C-alpha cells in the first residue's frame, strides 16, 4: 500500500479527492488536511509515502510547505497540485518538488505516479526520518 496524505484548503475538492482516493487500489489515505500547518504536525505519526499538496494555500503556501516535508523525510514524494499554470511552472523548477500536476489531470496521471512511488517504497520505509523542529 502507498500511504497518501492530501493537503488542500478547498473543502469540496478535498472531500472529492478523499472519496476518489479511498477507491484507488494500492492507496491508503493516511490524512486529509485543510492546512499545511496541521499536516506538518502529523507527518511522523502518519508517515506518508506521497503528499499531494495544493499550491495555492492561504497561510502557508504549498510551495513553502515542500521544504519542511522534505526535511522530515527527503525520500517522501511531494506532488504539487494546482489549476494555475504559473504556480505549476514555479513548482516544476523547484528541485524538491517531485511532480507538479494540473488538478484537472490528476486522475489520469495518478496511476503512473503510484507506480513511481511503489518503485521507491522500500527506500522510503528505510529512510532516516527526521523529527520536525
């Protein structure tokens, strides 16, 4: 199973993502969060393999949240999601972002993403996970 954590501030989209992900084979939803701050405080407990992160966040932006996630575990896959092409272009240039996906294409690109994560999963589990400071 691939442990997925989702962070998005739009409640309707967050609910739809949760419903959809719970039906995807090989996926275990370990957290659905409306804020990056709440999600960051639970990383050690939830231990995600993959974080789906909305780029457009009100308090801590999705792009700002990538660094603390990668400090916690450099091998966790972080995928930035957005409808905004400018934000996606910025995310694609960030070395710590593993992938940037237009939200309208998430369903079609997700199977490949899961295959990628499944390929590195043993390394994720053995990685030295750092506590968040």
